[in-house]
C-alpha cells in the first residue's frame, strides 16, 4: 500500500518467451521517488484519519446575522409571586396627621415667639394692673378683671399664629410635600386646626388662670367682692375659648387666601373694624341700631362681657356662640377650596 506522497513507477517487463530474455541493449529503469520512512501499522498518516475515527466535520461559514430581540413577556413577574415589603405597612389615620402637625408647629420659631409674647402680655400686664390697684377698686368689679387688659393685646398674637400655621407652608412650598405625604387634604386641614386650637386654648387659658388666681390672692378682704364661679369661668375658660376661636378663624382665612400678609391684614380688620366703625354709624339715626349691634359683638366688647366688667352686659356666651358660627362657616369654605384648587 502506498501513501499519497509515494509514487513508485516500475519499468514495464517485457514478456519472456520460451527462448529467454529479449536480446538487445539493457534499458535503465527510471529513478524511483524518495520514499517516506516506514510508519508503524497502528499510526495513521499525518493527513489521513485513523481507520476507526471519522474525519472532523467543519461546516461552511455562514453570513453573520444580527440577533433579533425577543418580545418582552406580557407579565414579566408572573412567576415570581407578589412582592412582600420587609418594612411593615399599615394604614394611616388622623393620629399620624396630628403627630406630623404637632412636630411642625413645635419646630418653627414663630410658634415660640408668638405664644411667648402672648403669655408675656397677659401675665405681665395682668400682674402689673393687679399690683397697682387696691382693694377698694374691687368693690363692684371682680378680681379677675386684670387679665382683660392683657388679653386685648394678646389676641393679636394668636391671630398672627393662626395665619402662619397654614400660610407659611404655601410661602415656602412645603404644602406640596405635606399634601404628597398625605393626599387626603381634609385630613391635613383637620389636623392643623385641632393641633393649633388645642395649643392656643391651653396656653391662653393657663395664662389667664394664673393672672386670675394671682389677683384674687393679692386682693381679698371685707371690701373686696369675691368673684363667683361664673365670673371665674368666663375670665379663664370663656376668654381662652374666644381667643382660640379667633385664631381658628385666622387659620381658615389663611387657607382661603394662601398669603400671610393678606390674611393677617384681613383678620386685623375683623378684630378692629367692628370696634371703630360703630362710632361713625351711630351718628346716623338710620344706622344707629346697626352700630350698636356691631359694637356689642366686637372683640373688645365680647371680652368685656366674658370678664363681667359691667353688670349691664350679658354673660358673653352669645358673642362666643356667634364667633363659633362664623368660624365654622369659614372652615367649611376652606375645606371646599382646598379640595378644589391646585397647590
């Protein structure tokens, strides 16, 4: 057996007859091609596959084709099941909004300044009036009267704070964050109103109670008329409730106007105008009754009725009820506009 590289050629051998080899000159055989060294029978040639092995198959190269992206499945996470958050999730309620508003109202400086100035006015002016009067001045007047003078000025601080509770967030843009965290806008306004009312009522009532009992301790004796329980209640709880309702009305006006300066100016007009305008209205005979009614329900006159300065005045609770009705109407308008308007 010859390999591809071995080509052996042999000269043709003439046929030999019976007389022997042919006569003639001898012919020289062509030189054989070099032979490769013999290989072992169990080894195949370099380019020849072994008998028991098939030659490797090399497919013909094909043109490159860009892979076509497969369409995403309609439900990519269908086989993974529902996601469970490691953080406990619970439904929010009004208590969460109250905690948020309490954190905000106690963190701003305006709360400390306005309430501090209000308490300083009520306590300072009340104790000063009580210290500069004698027992004879309280023969017909209750000893709880000194708190009235400080409340006339202190109510302006509560009015200012009520406006700033809502308008400061509109001025800084914080209202967007608040309403994003709590999309139920009525809950936010309710929480603001409750937190502010509770804080202002507590501060005002405690300040008035300190002045009332301090004045009763300074002036006592046979010449002094001891105040009744109704007079003490009106000079402490009644006056504190009236001032707090004024502050709540200021909050509603601030939610309606959404501007600090405009809301404060409006509330100053609500507090001061009914006390100044009747003096001009009573000059006319046709407007005299209107002027008297406006004066009766003005802020100074309402507080004077609650403190029982004059026996001819009523107890002050009708003015308090009228203020509660006006405040409720303003809050309803604030709720409606807050739900309707964009922030």
